[in-house]
C-alpha cells in the first residue's frame, strides 16, 4: 500500500503532522470500507426477507444467506480490539433504510421467478415490517455473541 510507505517516510523524516493527517485518512478509508461491506450484506439480508415475505415461504438457501448476512454485518461492524462498533443502531437502521430499494429491486428479479416488477412486489410486502425484522435479527445476533 502506497499510503503505508508514505506514512513510514513521514515518520522517518519526523514529519509528524503529515503522518497524523495520513493516519486520519487511513482510518476514514477503513471505516468507509466497513460501511460498504455492511451495506452490501444488508442488501442481501433484505433481499431474502422480501422474498420470504412475498412468497410466504423460505428455503434452506435463503435461511443460510440470511444467517450469513447477519454474521457478516456483525463481524464487519465490530472493532475487535476495543469491543466497540463502527456503527450504532441508529446508523445501522439508516443503512437498512437506504439499502431497501436496491434489495427490493433484486428481490423482484428473483421472487416468483421474476414475473413481478419492483413496484408490484413492493405492494406485496410491508417495508417497515421487513426493515424492523432486519434490525431485530442484527441486534439479536449481536446480543448472542
């Protein structure tokens, strides 16, 4: 990573203000990466919750995808050394809300063999209930560990 070499050079040259600025930038990049991972796994979680709700059934594959998404959201959100989290519940809920439209779009391609448009599928499910279900699953997993 170029940034690490640059950081090393700053430290070796005793250019501490530049080193600290670069460290702050690296921390922000790391946090952004964590948020992007959480967002992606939240879409997967919501996709399967929408399909389960709309089709009023589940499959082993959907259940496993849901469990994996929850686990990956939790793992990505945890700061390992401090045992704290990158995102609090309010921020997680914001990600759930923002990722719902994409999840619904993808669910429309898969549910019922893809015969319904996104708007039609949206009328078959209650968004608030699915978002709350996702949050409950995430929070419950966090508490179990």
